[in-house]
C-alpha cells in the first residue's frame, strides 16, 4: 500500500469564546481569580478524518465558517488540533493568508529573507534566492523599496513567489488563486501545475468550484466542522450546489 502524504484521524479543534462582559485587563484578572469567567465552546472541526495520497490533489469546499481555513492551518502546522491526530509527511509549503508576516516598513529584499525564515528556510538561502524570487514576481526594480509603496497586487505576487520557491512534498493552498490580477492568477496556477507535475501533494481550498473540478483528483465537503462527503470532485460539487441552490 502506498504511503499517504497526509493522514488525518478524528481531528477536532475547539475555540473557547468568552461570554463575560470584560472591558479591561483588570476586570478580566479579577473575574479570572474569582472563577467568574464564562466560556462557550465552539468546535471549528468535529471529527474530521481523511487521507491524501502522494501526488494527489485534494480539494476542500464548503460555505464560510465551515472550518476550511482552520483545517488548512492544522495541515500547515500553524495550529495543533485539540483532539485527534494528523501526520504530514515531508516538507510543507503553506500558501494561506499570503503576506501575513510582512513588515511594511522593510524593503522587498528584507521581507523576502524574513518571510522565508518564518516559513522555515534559512536566512542564507533566502538571501541567495532573493533576486530570482523578485524576478518571478516581476519586482526586480522594487526589491530595495519599502513594502508600504507596493500595491496589493505586488504584495500578492511577492508572497506567492516566496511561498513557492521550493519543491515541497505537500502544498497547502487557501484561496491563493483568487488574489491578484488576471495575469497573476494565470501565472500562479501555472506554477501550481508545475509543482503538481513534479509530484507534490496538494490540498486546495477554494470557493471557485470550477478550479476544484479542474485541478482536484478528489474533494471533500465541509460544513460546520464536519465532513459531509468525500469523493470524485464533480459528485461532491453537485451535492454541495444542491444545498446552496435550495435543492432537496
């Protein structure tokens, strides 16, 4: 049996929401000491199990608040699950919340080094790779300019170029193909397809059902933290659309 790139078993993740009316840190400390703080549990994921084979493209669809982005953060090793187990074998390139680690007062070059380091790569490697990263993002002339001068499209190109400047074993993609202008979306999809062709396993979240149908080998429908269906992409999309369109 072929070893899976991702194995998830009974994943559950709990967020504790405060229901106490606290306006200051002092009030919080007093209520905490008196055990008067009230919390409500929100299970963002509730018993999710699935596997992704090596070289497989696995799509995840569902409405806002379904738990898709939370699941992606667990796969990217940003959040630990409250319960259950997930195994991700090999290097991971997370493309979620692109540019969240940028510093707008630093230059493009400085952000390449810093952002790459946050993704687990060495500063030395990032310094060496910076010119090629900037070239792919079409930002060579702006590499020494502070990011506060960049447009949103330039920021998206830079973040995507940094995130994909490796050949990962697992690629975790959250709505990346919907950012930037049309030309950038085409280039980013082409780069993703190159990584897939080289054997990377991909987990992709998108509200663009056409993208999931085109790229994915299998798909999963999440809703309120539960796996409602896993199977062939078009079958899962059709079942999901029936509920969205008010079908039975």
